[in-house]
């Protein structure tokens, strides 16, 4: 029983690590060029488009998960250059990005 439990735990950790790696890959491919590696939007495009710093506590508090999910799926209502990803990402990938964005919170 102990071996079975240990195997299940190790598989869960491996699956979570793979999910995190996949989310990081999606962020890098789809989001990082504008939002930066840390959500602060200190990139050339982020500065040009005056993209909000998603690490700011006020932004994190003002945005619900549903708001973030909708912006990813439908495009940003604030910046028309942000494309809708509902046809390019699965709902699970979008949910993972929402969780990833929540890790940017300062403090």
C-alpha cells in the first residue's frame, strides 16, 4: 500500500510539473512578447501599447478569474491588438494561464 501511494504521489508531482511546463510554454509562445516573463509588460510592445502591469496588487484584486479568462478567450476590451485565443487554446490551457497570471501578484 505504501509503495502504491508513493507511486501515485510521484505521478501527481510529475503531472503537475508537466502542466506547469506546458503553461510556461504557452505563456512564452502567446503572451510573453507583450506581457513579459513576469506580467509587468516591460517589453517593447508592452510599453508601446501601455499594457497594464499584472503584478500590481490593485490589478490583481480588480480582476476576477472570469475577467482574465474572458480577456484571453475573447481578446482584450481595453486593447484591440490582443487577439482572442478561444480558437487557439483549450479551456484547460486558458484556465492554466489564469492561474499562472495569479502567480505574478506582488506581496
